[in-house]
């Protein structure tokens, strides 16, 4: 079982003695070199990040930035190793739901005294909540994506079903009825790619009032699985096992894996992150008509949990001020628009979100922009031990529940009883 990701004081001191300050270097002539680890992976996004680094370096000969390519697949363990070895990059690209253990463990700098007022005022408070742990702020949230429905527009039009909008979305019961109507003859109304089921389940459940994690007056978190938490997972299970409106074969797939079947007319809709639109736009057969629809709404409307992409500064960095100046440059509104277009995501900043390029109807940008105000802190955001709870408890339990292998009471028992045992070890 994975141990709590906390660096002991002795180990921290040893790492610093062995390695000195992490990342940044200063040459004999006083020139500073900062390391920036980016997790950009799509070509347009990588190109945009590298170009912005190039532009910074051209303007700041005394503070140069070295671009380092990281990977989303291994970032948590890679960062943990680099933190413990005193070799972390100065500027760290990650996601807000990966920051809690690093923030509480003392690996990341508290940015409150470093943040320029432009950033604090431009990025909404709901986004800053995602990077606030205790009293500190440990990352700048800059890109985010809602979950949407990518739909076969021709199929929906022929069926005569009501097309949802952000003003009049489907409810979860209506969504279930419509997917059932769209199914038959070996075709399915929806394909749920749930190889990684936890974040999708928790974040979509905010619309129905689901929370799962509840923090008490003593600051400790416990897991519950109440009626509001059960609406979304029960809908998915019923679509797969009762209605036959969702294919069981896609439950073990990632989002990209469902696209060939979607293009081939096997599924009417696929719930995906907003950035998947790029793959759809680039891979769809000629003449394939698709559109972006909002995810179903619940008692809390269209609210969704999100874990924005973030930029943090290593606590061991010897040049935090200069690192923040680079972050401020990278997140100027025009630059963020370039990053958002490259990743097919939405900026958190209000000024960048106003850009016409991010509000056009083509490729569903307008739907995403309309949903931006509904995005909230993901339920798991500040929960210590969440990665282990997700990997060891919630992922296998939800996978078995969605496939029909276990029932609702057993799912609840495992999420709550087994889950609270995991969290208790991180909250002693």
C-alpha cells in the first residue's frame, strides 16, 4: 500500500544538504536560469508553450527559462521523487487535484506574497479555491475544461428528441429516457468511457448536489455516499445493465478509444472532457456532423467539479520572485488565449475568456464559454490521501458497480467504510 506522501524533516534536510536549491541556477555573471516543467502534450499546445518561453527569453536576457517536457501519466510520482531529491523544477505545471499532498507536505511555495494583483483579480475566487490548502495558495489555476456531450447531430435530428442547450439542458432522468429512445439494433444512445471513473463520477455529481467528501469542524474529512451522490452512478449503471442504452464494452475504455465507434454510428453520444473536441474535429470522417451539448443538469443546475491545470513554484526554488514573473508573463490574457486554443480548453481568467476565438459557435467553443461560470472546485480537491482512495478503493469499486458485478449497498460500503480507513491514516 502506498505510504502517505510526506517528506520527513530529516529527509528534507538531507535532501537540501545533498543538492542545494532545486531547479534554478545562477551563473558567474549573475544570469539566472529557471526550469519550467510543462505537461503540454498536444502539438499545438507544446508549440505554444515553447514559443512563449522563446519570447520570454528574448526579452529577459538575465532571467532565462529552460523548457522541460513532463508527462501527465507519471507526473505525481516523478514530482515526488524530484522533491525528495531536491531536484524539482522551479515552475511546475500540474492539475489542482494533484497538489494537496505536495502543499501540505511543504514541497510547494505559498504564493500569496508573490501573486500580482492582476492575476488575483482576473481569476475568479471559485478557481482560486481549487489551489488553496489551509491558509496558503499553492498554484495559479489557468486552464480548465467542463465535461460535455459530444453528439452525432444527424442522429439526434432524425430521432426528433429535444436538443438541450445551456439555457434548457436535459435533466438526468430525461437524459436516461433519451438515450433509451436512441438505442436499438446494436446501437447505443451513449458510450461511457470510464477506464478512470472516479473524477467523472464525482465532478458530474456536483450538479445533483453530490459531495462525497465532507469536512468537519475539526478539519478532518470523511466519506459519505448519500442520495445526491448516487444519482449519476445509478443512471450510468441503469443505462448499461437495465436499459441497454449504454455499451458495457466502453466502460474500460479511455475517451479516445470510443471515437471510432462514435464515428462509425455505433453511439449517438459520448461524454468527454471539453478538450476532446480537437480529436473529434481532426479525426471525424468527411461529412460527419457533430455538435457539443451540455452535460445533464440536476438540483444544482449545470454545476460541475473541475480540477484546473495549474502553475506552482517549488518551495526549494532559489528564485521565487523571478519564477512568478515568468508565470505572470505566461498568463497574460493574449498568451492564455494561445494556450487555451492549443489545448482546446477554457482559460480561468475573465479577460482571456472574452476572446472571440473562445466564444465562437464552430467546434462548440460557445457551449464551453457558457459553462465556465458553472465550474466549481472538484469535491476531492483538498482531501489528503485522495490519490490512494481513488486508486485503491473508488476505482475498482465503481468499475465493478458499473459493470453490474456489485450492487449499490456494496458500492456504498466500500467507498465509505474502506475509504474512511484510507483517509484516517492521512489525518492522524
